[in-house]
């Protein structure tokens, strides 16, 4: 049987998804036996021109992780889409925008201003900023154009499957690899490597009735380890977040942060999170409700940590 | 040509929709800028609807329900109040002017009041200008992950 | 002038490219190392609740 032709690439990424793939430990040998890796910058030395030289649809599966932050991320997303049969948005960044999409609360001008001029450790007396094209004595050199708004992969390319997580767990990564190798994949556009139920379904904590009278932060209070964190007033995103990660965070004593993204049918994770959590606030008086809501430090970065890029409004209006 | 704000109104069937209807039957004159969507209860209003209205091009959104204590389903409007308070916080985080969203309690007999609310909101939004929050439809609108 | 592009650099965390310009004799006239990425963590952690910051900046490098 022909070996599977695999590619893996990172946009605005951190390498965590690559490391998670390597964390399948000895199973990587099984992967090596079943697949030929034709492009994987963190691990093998293939160049963009090697990909450009491939016939269209040459690679069977490409795992694209990292968000779309600049024109190179977008360009390579288009290139890899052309050269692959199946394109997988791998990890929170490609799936939903992820952590880099927290930058959507600012724009290019503000980011450049801080990074290249105002930050305490920047030494830039000439006020140089990166330019897409720079003339040098020998010719011209280029770098990508930095976009104002970070996007998930499916804003720029047709995505076949989504593997959620920041990063996806090695166990789920192996499930996805096996599904690919056995040709056992669901309908196009599905989220794979995760449960279709929420975190609450897998969570070990004791659940009673939810009547929140105030919110607490883990910066200033310690969650009690036997009962549901949300019931105690900690902002757990469990009720809207897809399960499948073995509730690693809850088992470590902290509330779920939502990295596995929302369950099916949710158009905007932040909006659904507000809806779910507001319905269990125990207060009827307007002033009382306002006082409880004021205890949440930052709503967008609490309810929509990983999915701002994929939210309905996508970015802050400046 | 003056800017005509597009306001999406999400009204509960029992009180506020009837109140708005009364403004019509009583021939109260007020600006035509509201497009009304009727839901059974203001407690049905998911913040997703409001974000979607903005992302589809609305300049303002107005959610109306029964006065506290008068909800046809007893507690629905309290849920709406809690959800919308949290929503307003997130709207501010998105950098959107607070005047673009209003939560109002309108009873079935408050036709005049409904007209006044819509007139006020229309003028306020006319001054603020278009919201310009319209977003292109994503590729994955057709998939289960959407 | 001959130009050699190494794009992308590989087997490390991060994006980078190298442009090498060779003179007539085949020696290196000049070489440029470019970083084609910026995510702006130092800016977007501003205003963030303190308990979030360590868990966000760990995504600067997942390795």
C-alpha cells in the first residue's frame, strides 16, 4: 500500500502543535512507517520551492496549525490547499484564531508602535519599522505584510477537518492519525479528535445546583477541589467547550479555559458562554446584577480566550 | 442624503410586540428604522443574535421585553436582563458605542413609549453614524463546526 | 549577481529566511537574515487579567 503523503505547516504558531504530534512518543515510528512527510519545517528540511514544485493535490493530508496573521501565512495556506487533497485546521489557532487572535483587540499600528518604539526594552533611535520591501545594494528583499486582523484558517482556505485544542492532546492526535490511515473520516467540515459533548459530560467534579451570587478569580481565590468550579463562582468555560481532552485543566485544579472550542451549532463562543453563565446568576435586581457582572475582570478575554478570530465581530473596533 | 440607521428590534411576543403593534393601530408617527423580529420571550434572546445582527450590518439593536415581574413565562425577562448585562460588557470590550444596544421593558399598553424609544434611538444612531461592523460570511457557514 | 534563498529555515521553532547574494567570483557579497513573523504578545497582554498572562505567554513558544 502506498505510503500516505503528509505535510504539516505553521502559520502564526508557537510550535506547541508540532510538539504535541511528537508527544505521541513511540507511535511516531508507526506514523513514519505509514506516511512520508513531505513538508514539516520544525522537523524536516523541505523548502517552499519544494512544495511549489509538487503537482496539485500531491499531498494526501496537510495539517495546518497557527493562525493567519500575515500575508505569508495566507499565501502558504493557499499553496498548501492547492497541493493537498485534505487540509486539516489543526489546533486552536487554525480552528478559531487561538491565542494570536487576542491581538484583534489592537491593530497593526498599535502593535508596531509598542513593539518597535515604545516598549521599555526597544532601542530604535532611527525609528525603523519592518517594511514589506527593502532595497539593499544587491537588490530587493521582502517580508510578509502584517494584517490588522488575525484570522482562523477557514477564512482564507477551504478546510476539510478541524482538530481542536491548544494543543490537541497526543491521544486525540493519534485517534485522528488512525482515522486518516484507515480512511475512517466523517463528513467534510467536521471537528475530529474531540467529543461532541461538552466538558461537563467528562468532568469529575460534583455537580449540584448552579446559583452564582458572585464571581471569583483564581488570582485571588483557591477553587475547592471536589465541587464544580462554576458553582463556586469561578469562570469555567466547561458548559460550552467541547470535550475530548480528558479535562486536563479541571484535573489540575483550574477551571476550563475553552481551548477545545465550542460544541456544534455555536456561531460565537463568547456569546454562548455569556448566555450559559448569565442564566445561572442568582439575582433579579438590576443593580445587584450589575455588581455581580462587575466582578468579571475582562469579558472578551475570559469568555472568548481562544476564539476571538472566529467570533461574529472578529475584532475590536478602534 | 441623510444616513438612515438600520435598527434590528427583537421583541417578546406578549408585551413588547403588542406594545409596538399598538403604536401602529394608534397611528403614532415614528421613524421607520426598526426591523422587528418577534420571539416568544426576551429570555430567548441569545447574545449570538445581537452579535449576528451587527455582523450582518445593523447599526443598532433593540431588545424589548415585559417589565420585570410581568413576564408571561415568569422569569424569562430576568434571564434576559442578566444575559444582556454581560453582553453589554462584552460589547464595550469590542469597542462598540454603548448607545448602539438597548434593552427596554415595554408593556402591551405602551405604544407611545415604544415610539419614543425608537425615535430616540434612531436620532442617537444618526449622530453616531453607521456601525460598519458587517463581516464577510465565513467559508464554514455550511459545516457542522459553524 | 546570483541570489540564493533559504526559505523557510527549518528544524527550529520560528519563521525565518536567509537571502544570500554571491559576487562574480562566487564568494558571498552579502547575506540577509530576515524574521517574517511577529505576533505582538508584548502588546496584546496589556489590560489582560493577571492570571491569564502566564497561560498566554506560554504560547509564545510551545516547544
